[in-house]
C-alpha cells in the first residue's frame, strides 16, 4: 500500500487526501443519518401496528367483559335456578317449556357465533340444544370450575375460547354454564391489514401460543420469538395472565422502507460523485502550475529559454515563483555554457598561437646556434648565446609549465637582448625567495610583463638611471609577483589601451598584458589575475597573482 501511494502522482495524492477528509466524514454522517432515519421510520411503522393491535386488544377486553356479564345473568337467573332445583325437567312438557324459556334468554345473550350451554348436575331424561348432562364434561374440568371463584377460561386449539361458570343453590350444585367464543370472533377484533408475513397469537397463562390471525399461513416456530427476523409486539389482556402477541417480519418493514432507503442511498451516492468530481477539479487546478513546471524541467535548456511560460508574470503563487527561479536558473546555465564555449575558443586560439610561436623560434634557435660558432666576435657570441638560451627555455620541449627559476633566467636573457638591441643602459634587479624558485609557473607569463615595463617605461627615458625590478613573494597559497619600473609612466588612456591589448607597441614583444590576464583566468579562475598601476614621470607597477603550483 505504501509503495502504491509513493508511486502516485502528486495530483492524485492531493485528491486522495482531500477525499479522505471530506468524503469519509460525509459517508459517516450520512450513514448515521440514514441509520437514525431508518430507526425512526421503523419505530413509526411499529407504532402504527402497535396502535392497531391496541385497538384489537381493547375489543377483546370488551368481549371479556360481555362474556362475564352474560355468565352472571345466566348464573343469577331465578327461573333457571328454580328449574334446575326441581324435577320439572323430567317431565317432557315441563322440560319443553323450560327449554323454550332458556332459548329465548340465551339467544338474547348470544352475539354472532358465540353460544351458551348448560350442563346439569342431575340426570336428565331429555337433552336439548341448551341442556346437557355434566357427565359430558371431564371430572378435572368440573373440579376446576367448582373450585374457581371467577369464570374459568379454557382454550381449545382450532376451536376457540371457552368460559365456564357454576350455578349453585343454597344447598347444592345445580349446573355448569359454558360460554364459547370462536376464533373467528377473536380474529374479527383485529380487522386491520397485517404486514406481509405477520402473525397474531393469543398467549395463555401457560405461555402457550394460539394462532388468531396471519397474513400468510405459517407454522409457529418457538425460536421465532427471539429471532432477529421478527419485531415482537405484546399487550396484556384483563383476565389472568393472558396476552396478545404480534410478530412482524423485518423483511416486511424493509419492504415498506425500501423506497426511502434507496432514495437516501442514491442521494449519498450522488453527493459522493459530485464531491469526487469537485475534488478532482480542485486538485487539478492546484497542481496545474506544478505540472507545467515538471513539463518545463523535462525540456532542454534552449527550449525553456525560447518558449517561456506565458503565465510567468501573471501569477504570484509559490509555483510561479519556483517556475521563475527555474527559468532564471536555465538562463544562467545557458549563459554559463556560452561563456565556457567562448573561453574554450579563446583557449584553443591561444594554444594555437603558442604552438605557432614554438615552431617559429625552433628554426631561429638552430640558426643562431650555427652563427654563434661561425663568428669569432665575443660580444656577438654573447648576444647569440643569450638568444639561444632564451629560446631554449621558451621551447622547453613543449611543456606549458616551467620552474620559476627557468622563467627568471628567460627574463634575464630577454633584458640582456634588449640592452643590445636598443643600446640602452639600464639596471634590473630580480628578487625571489628561495622557496619559490622550485615551484612552477605558466611559461611566458612574466616575459610580457617585463617587456611592458621596458617598452613603456625604460625605453622612453632619456639618459641613464632606468631600472626594472621583478620581486616575488609567497602569501599562503598564492604567489604575488611585482614588476616595477621607474620609467616615464603612462596616461590613463594608454594604461587602459594596454590592459585591452590595443597598443601596437604592447603587442610587439609577446602575447600582451591582456593575453596574460586571460591565460591566468582561463587556467586558474577569476580569483587570480593582474593589476596595473602607473603614474606619469614616476613609473609603473604590474602585480601578478597566481596560485602555488608544485607541478
């Protein structure tokens, strides 16, 4: 999971984080809301069924009151008690008369399918619709009725409710009254429409359930009473411990709430979809500048410079500032490479020039060596010897670095030649500490400086007294070399011309001061170079700074 997240684009990571902190709370809150709404609607439906069941229970309570009242009327009838106390009913005529009386009274008390019947204790010669002998009743039932102070309720499966009461005289038990209430009467008390699969049971004092009404035929499983598949509603009746129980399937409640549930889920899904699209759009807008920056980073430098982002100056956000910095960096890189290319070209040009100047003196060096032995003049021999030694050091077998001591020898020979060439009497003093003589220096680095001191200082002086000093000292990891003369000095314009190598005289003896500066900076960097100071009729000081090179 972590690897997958690290491989995701930043835009997708941002969208995922925003969704985590927006969509998740929406889903949680929506789930809580739907759950509470589900509970409330379920409770509302259950309350509706509870109220309907309560109405049916009230009808049953009224029925029980009616049954009790009718039993009392029969039990307290003096005509019935008188007839049961005499032997009149053994006479056919008398029995017929009593039966007609009872018929009228009982029919007046009966309602619907309910029926009343008397079971006499005395033997009867005749039996009718409303009279029978108590021998038809079980002894357990007779004992229970006789011992009960109130009407006794007996439930017969698939038949109905039977209420029993006794009729007594002051001296003996006369009969038992039976009042039957069929299940159809009980069912009519619950006339409302049951939810699909629902069941209503009559639960007696022994906790035995008897089916009263159902929407679909179902066999009652005792385990269903505690099952989560049903909602159970119970209400007590007025007599003894009897109660009515209603079982409503959870599926029935769900079917009634299904439309609202789907509507809520659809609303949450629609909200989630809108939220996802909004987050994706926001993440895209937030990371668009970053994406453009990444695209620019994948381009080459020239393409970045030639096709700048049009939005660089429009936006002021963090990404735009990074983009501008990146654009500036690309420009700096291009400028750096351009400078490097220019410096490389200059370096090659200097190297070519140096190679040419190595080749040209080679022929001269060999020729001078031959002339030296051809002429006996000692002065001429000395001049030729100085030139041979100068060019021998100048060639140095093609090395571009020589010992400082060799460079100083070459300067001495150069100054000797200048004395002879211009017939100029001047002094020179070369002073370097011993620790510098065995260090290395770029070849021909000091010769142009000494040449500049002679041509622009000593040569122009009238008479004697000219002097050139070359002094070298070490300062930590740097070597500082001073080339000084007490010549005529230079005007500021002439000084600037020499630094830029524009003066014909400055270029006649070597590379020129400008080339010296360029060589130093090409090889050693911009921390090193030259400084030139001059004052008219006072002299000139040229300061050269190079690093310490042991090879």
